[in-house]
C-alpha cells in the first residue's frame, strides 16, 4: 500500500470495481469522470473533469502512484474522434507526474486467431478499432522504452458479471431477451466457444499491475475461464434465473452488412463478429503464474450475474 493516490479515469463497471478493490486495500483513490457524480466512499474522492484535457488531468494526477485508464469514450462510432486526445492526455499526465499508466484494453488488436491468445501474440488487427487500440499500446510502450513513462496494459475478452448493465455488449443484449422469455436475434454462430471475462477479475488484474513493477513495460491478459458458447452461456444464465430455455434466431450476415450501410453502429459491430466465427480462447497462464490471479469460478459468476440481470429486468 502506498500513501500516494491512485487515479481512475472512468467509473463504469470496471472503474467502479477497481475503486472498491483499491479502497478495500487501504489505498487513497481519485475517480475522474465528466460528471463527478461517482458515489463517494472511504478513501475515495470524485473529481469532475474532461480527461482529454492534458493540463487538467496532469493537475489531478499530481503526486499519484498510478493512473488507470478505465475510460469508455462513447460508442464504437465515436472511437476515432474521442480516443486519440484521451490517450494523448493520459500519456502526458503519466510523463509529467511520474505515475504508472495502467490501461484497460481488449483483444481487438489480435484480429482473427487460430489458437488461444497469449499476451505476446503479434497484433494483427483487421478492423480500425483494433488498429486504434494497437496504436495506443505501441505509443505507451515506446514512451516506456524511452524512459519517459512507466506503462502496462491489461487485455480482456467480452465482459460478464453482475455489475455489467443489461444490454451492454452482445451477450447482455441477448440475455435481455432470453431472461424475459423472449426469442433473441443473435449476430453470429451461437455454438462457437467464446471466452468471457469477469469484470471483477479485470479490476483485480488492474490493481495488481499498477502496484507491481514486474508488470511494467508489457501487456498482460486477464485470467479468464475456458470458453463457453453463446447458447450454452445463455442456457446457464436462464437456468440460474429460472427463465425458459433460450430461443435463438441467427441473423444472416448479409442482412447485417446491408443494415450497416444505414446504421453506423451496426457496421462497427459487423467488424468484430469474427470473434464469434471461430473458437475465441484466452491463455492467461503467464498472468496467473506471475501474480497468483485466478478467474472467478464460472458457476458462481453465472449465478450472481443471472440474479442481478433478472432483478434489473424486473424493476
């Protein structure tokens, strides 16, 4: 535990979980959001600011031990506009304050894969969102290697967990229908194995990377359970929630492509569906062995997620 504060940019499910873990460990935490309406807690302070403003962010991070990038700047459609200035401001703040920069990222940079993903696998994105996240890491890594900052990155698959908002991500959107006993229209083969990462496991990994100098200078994969298909995951969620067996309807890919002509967000989703066209598996053995982090037990994760999502749908 350090006396210097830990600054978290973003208060979504990951940022909020990370704040709970760090304050639970006795750390002082500052959460930065545009609204500043993050719930207060022991050892936690909320600050309203535009994190894309390098001067403002640097002032907030003065004296910080670490800066955690848990931001989610808008929908896919807005990424190319919103991410670059935010990423640049985070690099500036890390360099001017000496705080460790810990970035929460995803697996988009690896592109389509034919084997379980490892942290050292080459980045070969086929979509502009993956290329953007890859550039963000390369910029941070270059700054680290030049001695300007200390940086690391955590990469996770699609999220699952009780704090994830219903209809946030494809799985949650499908679950919104299945837990209500309605048919769900799925965008890719529902029987292909796919890795799902627990939000709390993401937060535990970030908290570790920010405080262990062995983690700095390279990326790490978040420990994740073995892959489970969309159909089987929805079946388990439905059973845990006391809902009927899922009824899934596969939307033809040609129809999704046609819809993407008029709906930009659908076009962006189409660019990521390769993740569901072949087995999508995470091998985080390195992270587990280096830091002793293990993925949350799948059965317990399903039970807690189903209960929380069903309660929200019934509210």
